[in-house]
């Protein structure tokens, strides 16, 4: 990865902190090979003290003005870590005036988890679910839209964003959510690249965390 950063390059930045690990990915959009540089920091609950330094470790601050797009995982996941990372992403996007994309952590899992379905079901809608102790089931609904063969990008639609579900019988077929930040951070930056290629404009003001178990609105909608 020597000489990865170039003074005239334009970069995509992806941040994922919905689990105990903090994932960062950088993509040089003008490099011929479109190399992605990524790193996972297993820092648990200390993200609040290390967020800035982790980003600068993999992506020196002097290149931040060359970011043209940021993407961030917005939950469900760790309440504090997700909120901190989204606040950081919003601040950078506002200051350098770039697009900020956001996807749920379940949406990012979809490209790898759907392969666990029976072949007859892979083209149909399916649910990703997570059981929260004493809180209930959080689930989101997804469907494969298209596999872009030139980039191997799997485009998924989030039909139902992650929310509390009161009746497990309605979420069939379903796959248990599982974190793999190493792979999901790559999905996140590939989603962002797709948006960049499609000229999608995403305003930082619209990026907010997902809180399925918020005490303000904790109704089990279906």
C-alpha cells in the first residue's frame, strides 16, 4: 500500500461502528486499479476516545479535503458507537461539502447472508433478524435487485428498514443477523461507489441513526 495517497486523487471514506469493532475503508476513485484500503479496530467501548485517531491512522487528515463522498453504517447496533460515528461523518461532510450516504447494518449484511437461503428463495424478499434479550426481535426485509457483473456489486433493496417485530411468524424466510465488519465495510464503500457512479446526491442532514428500541417510540409495528 505504499504511495496509496496522492495529492490529486479523490477518495471515498466508509465508517462502520455498529458492533464492538470499528471498520474504516478508503477508496481512491482515480487509481487505475480502484484499490480499497481498509482496517478494523477492535476497541470496544473506547471509541469515544479513539474515533478521530483511528481515522487518521488509516487516512491522514491532510488528505481529508480530497474526500468526495462518505458512507456510514447507521444501525441497528451499539447505541453510543453508532451515534458517535454518524456525528463524525456528518461533521466532515458538512465542512467539506460532500455527499453522505448511510445504510443500515442489516442492509450491508444482505449481500453475504442471502447466500444462506435455498436457491429457490434467493430472488425473493427475505428478512434479517436479531433477537435482543428482554427487548424482542429486530428485523428488516431485503431483496436482491441486480448483480452488476462488471464490479460484482450486489444491489439490494431495503423493503422494510430494521424495526421491532411483535410476531415472528410474519418474518419468513429469515436469516439471523451476524456481524462481519471486515466484509461489511467493503460492502459499505461499494454501495457508496455505486451511488457516486449513479450521480446520487445525499445530504448529510438526512443521515440519522436507527434506534429500533428507542424509549420515545417503542411500538411494535408490523
